């Protein structure tokens, strides 16, 4: 019996022009290229220009994804933007992207799950497409994390960057097997007891300010590998696939040691891991679609490939999805 699946039609990304290297950071705070690379794998990150908004980056990624899919923006009836750095308290930045694309129908809204936002966004859109209420969607991850960093805190300012990535998804009828194209399964988790380990110390109802990112790095690292592997194993159980069946593993690009640790624990071969953390840093909800776009453009991810996505973010939130390209 056929089923409705959310099938990927195209991908796109955007990175700000300004590149901030480790050497430049070392001139600002007490750190070094060696220290950053050894602990994180990050060598550089992109920083949004003055006046460059989350909307601008998300819009550029969305246009690139639409171009790659070869479809007109008017065929999109759903936009979900995953971001922790919206342009305004309200309205949602997604509606600004919708308007800029000239779309005056359907629905657009923001979703906030920090670094897990893109996986949460995919799962949300998948559910909405499969109900039949929408036909084509843009799922965007866009972040301007440079705006919430404490640039005097060497433990956090070296980790993050700005950017955006997007996927176009379409509801399609598939045979109803695990060989179907599209999102095969997604699994989401959260546990608010860990809020103090990764958070921003400001907000509308608390301080009336934007605030700065604060993190207990060691605690986040300890939790991350176990949480990531647990939710991925749920995805394997749901589909009958194993780590050996995966063509590409596209994790959240937070830290090379976390990425390598999770891949090793799961038994995923290093050559199957898509890693862009060295060039982009941690771009939060944008990191997975940015990495996907790189791997699609260079020919690694191809139609029919089985792609595993995972992420963990502040809250804590975490999730995984299996997608047949």
C-alpha cells in the first residue's frame, strides 16, 4: 500500500562573506589556533556583516534551494524556519522570508529548538506534508549567533558562526517500504533539566535584553555522545537499518570530537561522515543543511542514498532522522 513521504527536491546554502580565522581570534582573546583546533576541529567561521539579518541569510539559502530543485517559489505553501536568532521578537522571521519570495499563500512560522532546530523542523514539516494539508515546503535553518556571543569569553566565542541552509520538500506517494525516497523516520527528544548547561542569559520576559550565550562545555560534551547514539539507535530500530547501511552521516557540526565519538560508538565508517565544522564552526540550526548542501554540491550525496541526520542543542534538545535522497 502506498504512503505519502516527504521527498527532498533540492538543497541550498548561504555563508556571509566575512571569514574569521582562529589567528584573528587569538589576537582578541587568550587563545590560539592550536588550542581551538585540538579541542574543536574548528579553523574558521563566517560572520554576518553589519545590517545582515537572519532573514537575509535564510532568504539566500531558500532561493538557492529553489534554484537547485528547479521549481518556482509560488509552488511553496509551507515555510518553517529553525532559528534561535530571529530578526524580531515577532513576527516570525519566516514570514519575512515568505514575503521576500513573493509568496502570499500558505503558512510560515519559526521553530526554536536551538542546534536541533533543523531536525525538529524536518519532523514538523514531514508531519504536515503527510496529512495532505500542504504540498511543498521550505525547511530553513538560519542563524546569526555572532550577535549573542560574549566576545570576551574564549570558551564560547571561538565555537560559533553564522550562516543558513535550506531544503525543499514535496509530498509524494511512495510504495510504502523502507526503500522509499523521503523522510523514513524521525525521533525527537528534550530534557529541560539541563537548561543551565547551555543557554542564553537574556530574554523578553526575564531581562528584557538579548543576552549572551553561556555554556558548560564539558557537561555538554559528556551528554552529547550518549544522547546522539541513543536517538539514532531508535531510528535504526524503526526502519530495520543499521550503521552499515548508511551512505552518509550528516551530524550537527558542533565539535569534531563529538562527531568522531558518535560515529565511532555507532560503528559508522569515518569516510561516511560529512564534516564542515572546520570551515563553518557551529552554526546551530544552520549546520546540518549547510553540510548537506556542501555534500550535494560536491557529488557525495546522490539520489537513492540513505542519509542519517542528528543534532543536539540547548535545553537539552536532540533528534535524528533517516532520509532516502
